[in-house]
C-alpha cells in the first residue's frame, strides 16, 4: 500500500484518534514529536495538515 492510498483512506481525525491525540477547540495540542509544556502543534482541519511552531 502506498502513502497516497493510505492518506486517501484515513482522515486526520482518525489518525489523531489512533494515537490518542486530542486537539482542543482551537485545534491545538502538545506536539507528539518533542516535549511540550504548552501546545505548540496546530491542526488545520480544512487541509488535513498540522504544523509545529516549536522554536
């Protein structure tokens, strides 16, 4: 199975749920790629993407 096919079958919400990640009402959560004390990861539901603003 190719990545493009997997992406077409799963929504971003399904992937986040699978990993136990729950964004707040503004779509923010602690970044799963590094230690966070405050949320630095923004989920963009319309484009099914996310971005970490950690410096």
